């Protein structure tokens, strides 16, 4: 049987995956946005036969992005608040966001969200995961997280304001990964395997589906909370027709050619022909709205962002606070938080313009946005 393969150059590196029966070979592949080599791929794909499911060691299962447009212009966002004109609208938003969208967890004193429907904890496969969902899962639903997660107000080329949130399944993704790695077969190269048709494989896929639903709902709650703050300050409402909620760390069963495979995307968007998606840069650089070109040679995938150029430790050693202040001079951000974010400095990331040029055969740009206000956890 012919061995399907994937080869695509991104940021100067090539990633190639082949699959036949129970084998998966990855040549020259690194984790997306790897923290070791500045020239690593911006995203990585795995392709496995439909009877196997490699359980890779992703701890952000799944990460994703959500955006929508507000009925608001950037000029209006800069106005003084009425009737209380002691602060600008941006200052008010930055002041209120930590209460509406906590970085780590919700306070039990204020009551925790319930897990119902697709998020019913009893849908999880292990008692330990059910217990985690009823505690940690409830505490963290609708919270942002640290690292490269963010909530951002962005302006398009017509001055209209959009809100974007980048966050995943929080600690539940880590707990799910850890629970299933106990039952997976190690095959080297940092990969572990589960037979998708086995009881363990089915349990893993069931829990991944739960995690994707959890992350999607969490992003929805954060975005609506942020929109609520702006509505309170300026009366702006959501334009529901612009809503997109997508993820970039997942495993899906897809047809490639005339065969069915498990496609694992790590730091990679699924971009079928004309499907919308989001590719952000960094705190001070552009975000792109795109539609997919449905490129089969890239398994209908693209990068999910610019990707890191410097590891966190290297960024903290090299980038000073004054450098970060200079790079963020046009962005509204909490100055107390910014002091702790040198590892998230724009100069720690690859050039988003170069990344977009490198994947012009994967996506078509529909809109370019610039950051106006950035909320991150430190």
C-alpha cells in the first residue's frame, strides 16, 4: 500500500510524516513553537492510520481561539466614560477584566459554573477525571490561563473593534493527558500510542471530545464577559454574525485521498477550502482573519500563530522591561502585569508577516487587525 506523506516548509524547516498500518514516522519534526530551536516549524502535524491513535504529550488539549466583532469603533473605545469621566474606556476595561475573566480560577464565594450537557462530568472515562472536572474544571471554566493565552481588543482596517481570546482546556487538558498516558504504549521520539478501536483508545477519544467542548465553552464565556464590560461602559453590543470559535490542538478522523486517517494537529489550524480561521502574531503585531485554501499537501492545515523565536528563559534573559515598554508603547496593557511579561514580548516571537508569506498556499487573508488593548496573566 502506498505510504501517505506530508511535507511542508514553514519558517525554514521541513516536517514530514508518513503512515502505514501501525507505524508513524516523523522526520525532522519538532513541537510547534518549540522552546529549543528558533528555526523550528511553526506547526506540526501527525498522520496515523485509522486503527491507531498516537497520544502525544500535549498539555494544552486543546488550545484554541475565538473572535467576534463589537458594534464599536476604535475612536469610541478611546473616549472618556460617561457619566463617570475620571478614566478612559480602556482603563475601565483593564480594571474590570480580572474580575470578569480571572486568570487562574473563579472564587467559590461567587459561585462556580455548573457542568451540564456536553460538559457533564460523567461523560469522562475515569473516576479521577470526573472528580477533577467537578472541582478544578468548574473553578477554571471561563478563565484565561497564563503563558501565551490572551484576551485582546483589536481594530480592523475600518476602525471597527473585534475581541479575540486565545485559551484552551486549562488544567483539565493536562489531567486528561496524564490519565491516558498511563495506558499508552511508548514508541520513542516522545510519542505514545493507543489503538483507536481498543477500550483505552475509545476512552481517550471520548475525553478529547469533552476537552474540546470544555475549551469552546470556556472561550465563549470569556468573550461574552469581555463584551459585557464594553456594553456597560459604552453600550456596544456583539455582532453575532462574526462569531468564530476554533481550536488548533486536536485529533480528528479525516479522509486523506481515498483513505481515512487520524490527523493530529499540534499548533495547527484546520483550514478546509474557504473555512474561516484566525492567525494572531504577538501582543504588538497583527492578527489575520483567513479562509482556508484546502491544501491537501498540508492536510488542510496552517499555523495557528507566529510561533516563538526565543525560549521563555532566553527571552527573560535578553529582553528588558524598557524593551517591552517600547514594543508596547501603542498598546493598552496593565503596567503591573506587563512588568512580568518579558518572556511574552513581541520580539520573542517570529515575524508574523514572514509566517503569513510562507503559508500563502495554505490560507487566503481576508482581514488584518492591529491590537488596541491586551489582557494577559503573569
